[in-house]
C-alpha cells in the first residue's frame, strides 16, 4: 500500500472515531441533563405548558428539533409537541422544517466524518453503499422516506455514507417526510383538543388522524408485498425486516448475453474491435435478432440496464459492419452537400419489441432518462478511439456495478490522453464526454471535478486537488478514428515513424 493511501485510511479512521464520539457525547449529555426524560408523557406536558405563550417558542422549537434530529436523538416526542403547541397547520410546518434541517445536519455529519473511513474498510465493495440510493438517488430515497420502514435517524446517517448528492437528499427528505409529519402532528393536535373539552369535533379529528396512523403502519408491509421498496433498503434495515429475494425474483426475467460475451472475448482486445470478424459470425446476427424479441419492461432494474447497454454496443458494431465503414463512425450517413441524411445516431435501424429505435433513443430517451446513472458514459461505446474502451465481455446484471466501476477506473485514471490531472499546471484535462454530458455530472466544471475525485485513492494529491475545485478545466482532443484493428495498426505505424 502506498504512503498516501495509508495516510488517507488513518485520517478516515480518526474522522470515524470523531463521528462516533460526537453521537455518543450527544446521548451522554442528553441523559445526564435530563433531556431524554422529555420523552415521558408527564415531562412532555410540562414542557409544552411552559413553552405556550412565549414569543420565541416557534424559532426555538425548530432549532431544538434540528439539533435533536441532527445528533440522532429521539424526535417523535418533539413531533407530538409541535402539534400540541402550534396546532395542526403551524405545527406541521414547524415539525417539517425542524426535521428536514436535522436530517440534513445528520447527513452532512456522516458524510464529513464517516464516509471515507467506511469506504476504506469496504474497499472494492464500497460501491455497494451507493445502491442504498439506487440508480436514481432522489427517487429511491423518496420511496424510503414515504414508506416508513427504515428508522428516520438510521436513514439520515446511512444516506451520508452513500454517493447521493446533497441536493437530491434534501429534496427527497423534504418531500418524503411531509405526509407522515402531517399525520403525527394532526393526531397530537386532535388529542389536545379532546383533552381541552372540544369533545365532539375532537372525536372526529382523532378518528381521522388515528385512522391515518393505522394506515401508515400498514404501508411497509404493503410495500414489501408489492415490491415498492428499493431492494437496497436491506442495507439499512437488515434481512429480518425485508425478506431476502432470490436473484431471479429481484431481477425479474433474464436475457442471455452469452453469444455476445463470447464474440467480445474473441474479437475485442484492449478496446480494439475486429469488425470483420463480427460481420462473418452467424452468432452475431442471431444475437441481434434475439434482442429484438425482448420486452425490456418485463426485466428487473439491473437486468434492464444491462440489456440496453449491451444492445447499444452490439447495434453500434452492427452499424459499422452493415455500412462497411473503415475510417470513422461519423462518416456513416454523412451529409452530401445540401442533402441532409440521418447521422449514425439518429438512424432508426434498431428494432426492439416491435419498435424502431435509434442509438440516440437508447442512450438519451431510455438509459439517461430512466436510470440516472452517470457511469453509463463509461460503458456505451461509440466506435471511436476517443470513447471509453469496449469491454472484452458482455455486461451482466449480477456484476453490473463492478463492471461499471472498472470501466470508470479505465477511462478516468488509466487513459491519460483522455482524462488526467496535471498538478503542476493546476489543470484538469477531461474528455469531451465530461463536457458534453456535464449535466449528468452535476452541471458545472466544479461538479465534474467533485465527481471525479472519489475515483482517486483517499489521501491522494489528485483527489485533494479535485475536491478543492480550483483548477483550469480543459477538454482534450476527441479521436473519432474508428476503434478497429486496422486503424489501431495504422496509428502504431504512424507513431513509430515519428
């Protein structure tokens, strides 16, 4: 292990120890000062009575809620107190703001002090942490917030260990906790109204709020029954909470990519493709035909993404073979004077499940839109030397995350002509991919650097440089030469002659 990596791990362990110490200290102080006693009904009633009428009650309540939730202390008593103090509407708003602020504090605390250390322990398995957010962090976390199967505090800290962005986390949390917050707050307010003598109207309100609470308690069971929960929720709640699914059940139907896998092993070396061999192989056309019979909607998430990545790469090869192109994919369907023909990516030559699609349809309208997975840009290969290298194997659902991670390492750290960090000149050199698809990597030059940072070892100077975000952002020249055996040989000859 290198010295920077060792230093990075030590630093991570110190941060993790500090993280645990902060939480332990919070619980110790809360216990010693008697704060935890306010979870008891009698103490809670006294605190509510004392707070009524104070002009500072609302801001003080929100601040206290934020600190309590941020340090992982019990928040349910405060939710009930919010309803009793401020009523159903104002109480819901106060609880919602306080809980969202507290959840954000917990998230940032876990991310700042615990994430790097935990990932250094897990090594290559660290990428599995990101599955807690699914392929689209916002939507997967939103489901976990709406379906109260994971404890609030556990989800706050657990999300900080994953790769979900702060923006998506806050948005999913703010939206997801609102229904439950409103129900609990209304229940507390209705009970208080009943206790204060407004018996008849309060009885109706208690019945409605109580019914909503009962319904809320059934949501996790229904979610489990109908598969609404992200499978990665098991990472936080354990196998005892969510029954383990067999691989077949988790992924739905499967597609056999064995024929394509064999062809890639035989005819792709270090990303260089023998297109002539693909054109002569009867199994290649048979594989493309088999893809056309698949209904992707019947597949599980990873199986579906695997299907579309393999389909994109296979049909790109087919396009080159069919058109007999030997120089560059950009020559396919090239414009002739004033006559504008369809370019290679807008040609509807792909038939899947009875629908005609283009390569652009697969990439932009399906993969990018549906999965929100930026690593697909390291897997989709556009038949050019400037692209990420085509793998010498097909993608498979069981290893998809591992394969995407490997592709990222190859493209980001092992392709200096495409992407590199130049510490001497304080410059980040990136492929056209990170510029053209900047939106998928955060939308700014600074966000691209922050995305690239975790691909470098913890404690490395490159990672620290990228995390600071202060650099010149330069796009490298994109080589559109066909990634074929013949073109690779020609480039080697040219290099030797120079």
